């Protein structure tokens, strides 16, 4: 039995009923996988490639990942935060260096790494989707994927296109855009363009699954037939 390990942030992280309807992509990806595939979701809210390592969150993955397992790596949201030295990384230096560390954790154990560019934020102005700060990190991750010969899913571009196609109003149903008293956990409502509702997690996890199907074995072999 193979296991998928996730190293990522709040867009992937597991959520309990206490924060419903917030849901991470890693929480629902198993719906698209063969029953024999196990998922270990180590993603944590607010983490960057740097803080995930500094807080020893990568260590349990290193100790438990084994031959023929998978390491899904998706970071960027928090690496961008220049105001926080505990999380910020430069896209062309420290971010790249950190990504190599994650890749090495997998390859050293004869597991299979997969890079996934960060999910785009839902920021509209006058009906147009604005450009987030993800760009330099997406570019850097693509460069590392090529340099290290590691497969990559460009979730950033795919999610951006979907959000644009849906438009300002319809895309709200995928994110934590909550009305007052709509959900018990958020009686005051919420205006959050980064984190996902259950519906959004399903939609973007499906995109990841569809892209996995385009990759060579063993990646495509993870999916339901």
C-alpha cells in the first residue's frame, strides 16, 4: 500500500467540524484515489517552506515515508509574507533551496515527489480577477521542477482560469465567503478569498486528480479507474 504525504499550508490542511465549512484540498483528495491509497496530511495553517521546516514538521514525514510512497509539496501563500521573517523566503534563493529539501526527503527514501504550485487567491476588482503575489513563486517552482526532473501540477494557472471563468459572484461559493448567520461557526460571516469551503476543496482536488491522470505511472496509478 502506498501513502501520499502532504507538506503544505491551510489550503490543503485538515479541518475539524469546529471550522466547518473550511476544508483543505488534502482533506478530500482521497475521494478521487484508489481505496488502497492512504493519505497522511501534514499540512498546517500559516506555514511556508521555511516555517514548516523550522518547526520540525517535515521530520515526521522523513521518518515515515517509505519506498514507493509520494510527497505532494504545495507552498507559496506564506512564503510571500515579507513582513514576517519567520515565514518569508526569497523566490529565487531560499524558496528554491527549501523546495529541494522537500524533494530530497522523498528521493532519499525512494519515494516520488510532486510539486504543486499555490492555489490562486480570489481577488476581484470591478469584475476583474486581480493578480496575486504568487507569480515569482510559481516561476521558481517550475524552474526547480525542471532542474530536478520532478513532475509539477500548475494549480495556480488552472485555478486562476476557473475563478476567472466563474466570475466574481459565482466563485464565492468555492471560498470562505460567508453570510451573517449562514454557518454556526461563523455567525458574523466571513470575507476570505484564500481558504476554501467544502465545495471549493472538492473542485480544486478534482483539478489535481485530473492533472495526475495526465502524468506517467506511478502518479496516474493513484486514481480511481
